[in-house]
C-alpha cells in the first residue's frame, strides 16, 4: 500500500519477494565488507611489524615503501592527478558579461536582462530520467546536468530577477500540478572544436518511446524547507537534488506543469541522447522568467524565447564573442 515519505510524497513501497531478496543481499554484502575490513586491519598490523624488523636492512628502500599504518605524505598517487568534471566546469568559461556574481559557485544574475546563469556539466546521456538538472553530488545518475550551485542559491537568484514562486505539486487528496512563474531554460556549450551551441533545454528531453521533445513548461514551484526537530535547523528541500525536474516532486524548485510520474516503470521522459554532447562537457544554463500578462516586465524588451548569444559563453584565453 502507498506510504507517505518525509516530504509528503506518496510512492509505492510493496514488500515483494524481490525486495526481501535485495535486503538479504545487502545485509550479506555489509557483513562481507566488515570481514574484509577486519582482515585488512590484521594485514596492516603484520606489515607494520615487518617494516620494523626490516629497519636494520636497506633503510632507503624501506622509507620509500608506503605503509598501511602511516599517512601517504608526499608520496604521489593516481588520485593526485584525477580531475573531476566540476573542476573543469568551474574554470572553463569567463563570467557572462554585465552579470553580477551571486555566489562563488559560478552563479550570476543579470537584472537588466532578467537572466540567471549557472555553470555545470553533462552528467548523464542515457538512462532513467527524473531531473534535467541537479546540484553536483546529489542525483547525477538520473539527471542530464550537474550544476556547481545549490538549488537554494538558484532560488535566491531567481528572486533577485523578480521571478515569482508558486507552490509545489500536490498529490492528496487530489493531484494539483505545480504552480509558479514559467521559466525558460537554455543550455549553452562549446564542442571539441570550440564552436558555440545553444538549445532550449527541453530539446534534450525526449518523450519516452517517441522521437518527440518535451513541450511542457517549467514553473518556479519554489520547493520548501524542512526543519530538523533535533536542533531546529532548516534545510532547503531541493538541495538534495530536485532542482529542475521532469518528474513531479513536492520538493522541486522547478517542476513541469503537468502530471509526470516518478515511478521507475512509468517515467514519461528520457534523455534525448543524440542531441546531448559527451559526458562531462562543461555547460552554462541560462534561466529566463517568462512574463505573465500582469507582469510589469512584460512591457520590457526582454524576450525569454530569444536564445543567448555566443558572448555569454567565452572560453578562458579566447577572444570575447568567439
């Protein structure tokens, strides 16, 4: 039977034989890991004794050999040379012109153009899709883009350009889709030859089982806060991953304005793989509020449907506009 989660969302949690088998496998692997850790401790102790006994021999050779019981210090390891996708994305491009930094996490706002810029990278091109974009270190396994900024920071950036939040999706007693100002999302990137590309982010999302792009609009649902009863601290719910969603979540910052299940066997969307560049390609998202009729900004010359130009994505050590 359906059971409510912490955030009020209802999902099926059936106690099937498959679930029992999975739990049994999980417990077995945990016990195996504990046994391996115990053996590793014994091996570490034995190696320590062997090194002590060998100290009267070739001292230089002994000093160069890494120990399981001592810090690595200046000894080089493969980890030292590993470069993560966020490290590349953080240094890939110059700040967008005429925009002000909101946080050190590659997030800018341009109040005149009513734009929010945030950097990230391609996290996933194939697989089950629930998010279009999520903060790095959260749900990249089911999101096309991983961003350097947190969802709470992007929420603040949207407020800074006068975007109006609404309410997240409601599931009970009846389904009510998310509300809020519509937000156009553009994704910008450069290919291996440095050529600039820009696309409506919805063209990177495919209706499952078809060759059609997603047409639903994203709305500024606004997520919400959860208060830890143990210490009273408040946490922005979308920081856990639900930044720009294609499945409905009551924790979403941006959600689509139609029903879209998060059940694994009923996902409505998947990545439009042929249109998405290689994994870890640095990207810059541009978020633009779509003016409502009563919105004063509707009288301005800002057009959310006009794609950003190449000047918003200048590579470092390149000429502006290239």
